[in-house]
């Protein structure tokens, strides 16, 4: 059974700093998704990573995928308060089934 | 224009009751899903339907019964509600072909008293 693990689960950082969230998964897959969830809200799609070596960037966020290492990273550059949220990675595993990581709760302090 | 809409947004009820949650999508997607998010924010798929046909049925108590009258609608009926059913239930949809993210509704927060 596919397991998806994120770390850290909680991250408190200062504005202007850089940090990385890691997403490891246990079984071969070449489709990985990153979502953002604000408190009490829905999940918003951030990135779709479809192949080994894929890199996507949007503003201060950059996501990458290494299918051989079964690892994806979400890098935050020069964090701003608006990026405070919970970030989920999700790995696709057969018949469009998404298996989610536990989520990383990111708090960015002024 | 709401892409994936769920009703109701909040549902407070007593143990033993039966309740339904409705979901509709206007994206023209072929596949719809139900997810459960527990109090620790962990998200787990429950069911998925592709063009009204059940394709994913995770280990969910049979008190939960999904119904898809057409490909734009996927409802969830829950019988004999238990305390452990308290959670946020999300509906989502996606095109049948992969490579596209799933679009999520706003969620239904179910609280069992």
C-alpha cells in the first residue's frame, strides 16, 4: 500500500526566509500534486508534477519531483505572511486515486 | 461561478440519525470523489465514480452509500451516524484522463452530538 509522508508537519518561520517541505512516498508513481488549504477552506491546486525531474514555479513557490528517489520538494523563497497555510502533497496511485500526505502547517511570522 | 458545490456547508445532528450530503460540479468532468478529512487534517479518499460507475470504494463502513444520478452529481448518504463520523467531507472532480488536478468543493463539516 502506498504511504506518503511529509516533513516537517509543522513549520514556523520568519518572513523573508527560505525553507523546503519534503514529501516522500513508498511506491513508484510519476504523478504528484501539491495543494494548499487555508483554515476552514477548500483545497487549492498549486502544482502538478508528471515526470521525473519536473520543476514548476509560481511566485515564491517552487516544486520538484524525483521519481527515482520517490521524493518531491516544495521550496518557499523569501516567505511572506500570505503563504501561511497547510500544504499537502498527494501521489496518484492507480485509477486516479490520490493518497495524501499528512499536511505541513506553515506559519509565517512578520 | 462555483465549480464544485456541496450542500450543506454545516451539518449538526445526533447519533443514530441518517443524513445526506449533495455535490454538484459544472466543470464537465467525468470523475467525482468523496474524501474525509479528520480532526488532524488527514485526508483520505472514500469513493470515486466515473460517469456514474463506482470505481473506487475504500474500506468505508457500509453505512456510507454514495449515489451518482448523473456524471455531474455525486451524493453521500450516511445511515446511523456515529461519533467517529464527525469530520469534514470534501467532494472533488477531475477529467477522466489523468494529468489534471482534482478540483475540490468547500467541504461539509459534519458534527455528531
